[in-house]
C-alpha cells in the first residue's frame, strides 16, 4: 500500500462492513499538524505558488518528487493554527483535502482494479448516527461518496501526469541540488535533500523541447515552481512568529 500520511487505521472501503457508516464534514485539519511537507501534483503548482514554496525532495534525484514546504522544523505545519484551521486564503493541497479517503494500490497479484478506496477508521467524523451516509439502503453509493471517489480518481490522474513531468525534468537533466540554510535567533536550520529546476539548464533547452514544454503546460509549471521559491522567506517569517509566541509563553511560565 502506498505511503499514506495522516491515516492511523486505513482499511479498504467495503459496502457490507461500512453499510451503516455515516460521515460528518471535516471540522478542522488537526490531522495535518505534524507534517512539514506534503506531496504535490504539478497541476497544483500555479495556485500553490502564491503562498507556499514548491520544491522537489527525495533520497536522490531519481526518486525526488514535488512537495509543498509547510514548515522548517520536523513535525511542524506552519500553515495550521492551534485549532487546526488552515491559514486563510492559502491553498490547501489536494493530498490534504482527500482525507479521510485515499486511493491506494492493491498488492501485486490481487484481483480487480489496480487501485482500491481506503478510509481512515480513526477519523472522528465517522459514526453510525450523525452525518451523511456513505451507502444507501440498497447498497449503492450516495452522492457524497461518489464525489469523494471521483476526487480520488482525478487526483490519481494528476499523480500520473506528475510522474511524466518528473521524467521530463530528469530526462533533460534540469534538476539541481539545493540546500536551504536559515539562521534564526542564533539557531541554524538546514534543509537538505532538496532539488530545484536549474534556470541555466532551462535556458539551454533546444527549440523543439521548449515548444513541447510550452504547449503541454510543463513550462508553466516550471516557472510556477521557480516563482514559489520566494515564499521560503515567508515561511521563515511564520516560524519567527511562532518562536516569538513560544518565547512569550516561556516567560509567562
């Protein structure tokens, strides 16, 4: 099963086991409190770039993928407040919005479709008394479940397009390592294992490749990524506000 951040008890959706299950809408996003980055699809780059840095991360260049940088310290999402509310006006990545459902690959050799819908049984909004039903009395899906599954399907299509996008970047050797070093109140924060698109290599692309990148959207996504890097300082400012609040609380105590 693919990596599923946030999900404490993911189980396959089953119309028999979950026939009486109801769901209440998300009241908060506290489940995302402890992540400082989440995977991102390339189609999300333009809207994400307004506020959140977009970088490529992974053990090496071959496995690196795009992610939204949400914090500068481990287990800290700077775009969520103490009540689990996302920063007003800031885009929420689809990786977060699909919760508490997720489309995961079936084990090799399993029958049926390549993917199956899972849900997080630990989600506090699931119950048998309040909220919208997932299945009708006849066992068919309700509109709320249909919409959730459709969203998962669209998300998976964007994931597939993102894989092609990453293959193009690697094929043309456009990625280069980038370490981020920030000094805050005498402390040094180093973010390693990151990659960005090299503007120098981008300018040296041949005409045919450049034209293809222009027509299929790749070039727009690349420039959205490059523009988003200016937001690293803004994330640093969010951290400074948190540290200032922590200092005030420590003084009071």
